[in-house]
DNA sequence: GCCAACGTTGGC
DNA sequence: GCCAACGTTGGC
């Protein structure tokens, strides 16, 4: 079992949008960064647990918990010319981009803000709080996971 | 393979 | 909206 943190801009797709989605599931498409892609392709497995993070918004924060309901499949949006995620350099015979499927689990009563995460001495090694961290899919340690779950209660 | 120019992310 | 910190592109 691995733990992850995935970022989403709530104006684009929020935890509420996920909760309201059909079967409370969504295809996590549009990852166009190689490091994040490699995590999705090689390490994110079914039943892994994922913190859902809201970025580029008023209060950046971990807002809930989701699970991986399906591991890596080809992100077909890269071949859809009408999609904002269209990538003309991706060859359908040799797909470049990967998606997973996420399933809603819970929305935290107490979201944990970036400010709070940064101030917590037990979370100083989190990828999220590292200087210049822009990864939209990033690993979370078991210790970090347990502590953040504790903070959310 | 170097690296300057350009594009993107995301907090503030 | 600004801009620092990254990532990517493409000429050489």
C-alpha cells in the first residue's frame, strides 16, 4: 500500500465535483509532466490512498481522501483534438500519457492548509512543502499519512 | 549534450 | 496579477 498526494485546481475540478461524479469516480486525466506520469505508470496501484489537494486557490489545502479504484491506463485525452489536454506529439501507437481512476472516500471536516502543513514539525520532509515543489502527483510517507489523517479528525 | 529562451505552476 | 522556481524546447 502506497500513499500519494494529487493536486487539482478547484476551479477546474474540486473534491465536491468528485463527490458528485457518477459512482463518485473520475478519470484522472491531463497529467503532462514526466515525473508525475512515471509515478502514475509505475507506482500508483489500485487501493492506494490519495490526499486530494486544492492548488491555485484562496486557501491551498488537503481537502479530502480518495482511493485509486483503477491503476494506470492510457490517457486518451491526449489524442482528442478537442480536449484541453490534447498533445499533438503523442503517438497513438506509442501512448505517452497515463491516467488512473480515483474514487471519493471522504471530504475532511478540517481541511489542512498548506500553511498548517508547512508549520508542522512532523511534516518538514513532505514533498509538498519542499521549495519549488510543483509535482502534481507525489508520494506521501506512511508517517506523514497517519499524522495528516490525525490532523483531519 | 549544452544552454538560452520560453512556457508553466502555484503561492502570495 | 506578479514572479520565482521549475520544466521543456530547439538551435548550435
